[in-house]
C-alpha cells in the first residue's frame, strides 16, 4: 500500500512519505488509556484555529488520517523507528485518535506545513519518540522503500536542536533523492503527556524548506496541555 500524500489548497503539501511502500502494522491492543487522553472531537478542538496562528499564517485544510497499516518502511531495521515517528505509528503502536491540519506561512515561503496531534495509550507516545531519538545517530544514510516494493529512495535523517517544549522533543531533517530532485523535510515532534504534536514542512524539490516556527509550535503545545489538564481534573 501507499502512504497517502497530504494535499493542501490543491497542491502537494506534506506527505508522510512520497510514493513509498508500507509495512503492515499489527496495532497492538495492549496498554491502557492515559488519564489525560483526549478523544477525537477533543483533538480536533485542540488544534490551533486561524485566530490563534502567528501573523501571516493560515489554515488551509485538514490532513488525511493515516490508516493503521500505513507505515513508511526503511530498508534498514535500525532506521525504522525514524520512519515510525514520521508515520505516527509503528508495528506495535497505533494512535487512539488523531487530528491534522494544513498550514501556509507568510506568502507561502518555506513550503506548506502539516500540523497534527496524535493521542496514544499510556506510555506509547514516549516509546515512539525515544525509539526515534535512539535511531537517528545511525541513519545518516538509508533507503525508503517505494511503492513498487523493489526499489528504494536514498534518504538521510539529520538530527538538529529541538525546542525546549513539552515533556520531550525531537527535531530532524529528512532528505530524499527523487527523480525531480532532492526533497528536504524538517520534522519537529513534541510529546506532551500521552500525546504527540507532529509538524513537518514540504517544499518543491531542491528548494529551501523552513521548519514550523517555535512560536507556533509553543502555542499548539500550550493549548494541548491546557486541554489535558482539564481532562485529568475532570476525572478528579
């Protein structure tokens, strides 16, 4: 199967990965619901709305949810945790809910962005983030399996400085070699409680691509944290 490409305002925006083959996920049933867990409607409400965005930014539509068997597949098992985080799920971990939106920055500079919030069972968000953090140093060169199942696209994941947000954060830039030229996709993922805030940006091949700014990401994490606190307090 193919990981769906996210489209924003009629143009290709941020894919989970571009025309890749996928590994089928079992989506384990273990674990328990976290005390701060948000349901689908709550997750959609917690996404930043237009009035909450920095000046010049705009919401351009919702992103497509990723089905349970759609995981971008690395050709090296050591790098699969990085692709699991890109996909927001692994063979053993699936989100219990997710909400996504597309964003464009001032004048469309730096590419089209994806903003998502994924809810997980207790402990699973930390497992995905920690596994990717541990794998990154070994993934300066690997391949992403393509839709034909026989070929791979050369890729590299380069870690960078993550913002001091939430309960843990990770930044890396994923580059891929395509027929149209090199793609550079910056990913910033922040864990707050049992949820992950996932952001990425895609521009034209060969073009500069800017990460989602920290101020926007901070606003999203703060809004999520407020909703989580209200949920845990309501349970008393």
